[in-house]
C-alpha cells in the first residue's frame, strides 16, 4: 500500500465516549451526590438543634413570666432549688382562690409539662440565688436542657465531647445541652 492510497482514505474519527470516560463521569457524580447527602444530613442536625434551643427559650421565658407574676412566692423562696430530671408529672390539686404556694406549684407543673412535651430527654432546674450576700433572693434563674442529636452518637467518646458549661454541675451527661435565662423581679 502506498502513502497516496492511505492519504486518500477518510480517517475514522472518535465518535461518542469510551466506556472508561463514562465510568469516570459516573464516579464523579456519585462522589458529589454522597457529599451533598452528608451535607444535608448535617444541616438537618443543626436545624433540630436550633428548634430545640428555640423551644427551650420559649419554655424558660414563659416560666419566668409566670414566676415573676407571683412576686410574693418568689420573695418567700418558693421558686428556689427546683429540679425536674424527666418523666411524667402529676398535676397539683385544683384551687379556686389559689395561695402563692399553690400558684408556684401550678407554675412548676406547667414548666415540667412543657419540657416533657417539647424537648427530647428534657430537664429543668430553677434557683433563685441571692446576689451581693443578701439573704433575699433578687434573681430567678431557670435552666432548661435537652438531648442534642448531634451529641447522641454512640461512636463518640466522653473525652471528645465535653459537658455543656451552661448546664448545672449535677448534669454530667455530655449529650445534654442547656439554655439559661434569668429574671430580676
């Protein structure tokens, strides 16, 4: 065969994509989709934490409004050293002309019921520490906590996740996140 006969023939160009190119493209698409899926799952975890934090703020605010409305009960120390660590709660006895102590019991019941209904693994603590060495309480602090889904991973070790500093010292579970609110009635 001469060079002229080879030059006269039309060359066959590559048409379409080879199987290797298709596989590489599919691998890149799959890798990208897995990355987007991981990002979406992480985003949902942050969204859940945001919803729980908002619910904790609403619950704490509602309780502080109720408690400061019962100023006599607050001044008498009825809102000091209350703790709810989960579980069902019994309603206090009904009253018509409620005393300040009965109002405090209903306020505390409403807080516990809200925490139980709106926060996963919810807990609540109320204290009225005296400021400046005074024996009269001058501040009312409520702490509401919940189990954070981002911290509720069995693969996490205690050393990698530290206890939330917003939580009272009695809360040792590293999965619990806390929200604090104060009122100065």
